[in-house]
C-alpha cells in the first residue's frame, strides 16, 4: 500500500520521511527524560534496526490507516464497563467465565491510564532516563484477592474456535502477550498489586451469517493469560544501551521494511 502524507486539514503535504519534533528523537548525550511508548518497545523487540532508525535517527516509517471498526468496538466496550465501574458491579459477561468476584477498577486516573497519546500508565525505569508509558484498555479489580487486573480488548473475524489454546497459540498474538506483560510491569511499579493473570476480552465477528443486513454479530470470550513480566526491565535496559550506541544494529531477517529498503537501494533509485 502506498501512503500519502496529509496535514490536519487532510490536505496533501510534503513527506520528508524524517521526524520534526525534537522530543521524539533520542540523543545519546541527553540528560533529560525521554518518553517511550509501549508500541515503540514492541518495535525494538520486532526489529532493532527499524527501532533505532526511528527513535535515534528520526526516520519515519510509512503510516497505515486507522482501524476505525476496532476502535469503535473498544469505545462501546468502554461505555459498558464504565457503567459497571460507576456502580461497582460485575459486567454482564463475567459470570459466564467464572469472574463473579471481579468488577471494573474504580480509580480517579482511569481516563489518564487509557489515554495512550497524552498520558497512559507510566514509569521511569531505574538506571535509565526512559519513561515507559502505554495506554491500557481497561483495569479490573478482584474483590477477593484485592488485586488489579490488566485487560486488553481485541476485535477479530476468525472461523477458528475461540478458545484459550487457539487464541494464545496464534503466532500473530505474541505481541498481544507482550502488551499485557508491559501493562502489568507498569502497574506493579506504580505501586499496585497485580493479579497473576491478565485477560483479553475478545469480540469475534461471525463470518457465516446469511448476509450483512446492517449489522454484524459477535461472539464474546474472556481469554486468560498467565502474565510473565520478569524480563521486561532487562529488555528495557538492553534497549536503552542500544539507544546510546553509535552503531546501527542489524535488521531482523524477516523484516519487510528493511527488505524493501535494501531492494530499493540496490536499484540505485
């Protein structure tokens, strides 16, 4: 897909391929704190070369369109859970999945935690000048263990049976697990006692209906995931070391962005 750059008025504008905001580019000699999002941490795990060229050299990867249908599902789910949060009652789906003792977590900063652009969960990582942050979809509360639970909403249209085994074994969902682990790491270091399991609230669209008729039907499932964020901090320290290096790292051999760049360079254009 070829992406065209547009300004806030949706007018075509010059695409330089470089970042212009100085606070989005890391300098190895800077003494100030540098905010780094959970998604950029995932980029580091995916391809260190692309991550380095972005955060240190200021090279922008081509943009992709927003997932407006998925965002709408998230928005409507948040309205449902906020209704339960205000009343401190379990969501309509909880009893089906054995979560009768769970309610949406009521906290004055919940909206900030869900705001990935301006706030989110955040923590200044010791030994670095990095502030890792990420906008969580939701946080629930276990009324018996008195622990907070990290939640991520997911929308899909898949004919595979929606089971824990099928969902978590999908290779394309590995980044989802990292996502929950990072949120748990942030919450714990913000002083919260985190429940050992996180959950994916999955909405799966039925592709076998007779027609559209102005609506889609979804199956809902709450998929438990055993959190493991024991190595998150060591990976952040590795990432910080890379950001302070003058050497551009090798690419992931499977990275299509890097492959495209190599082939384009080989053509001499």
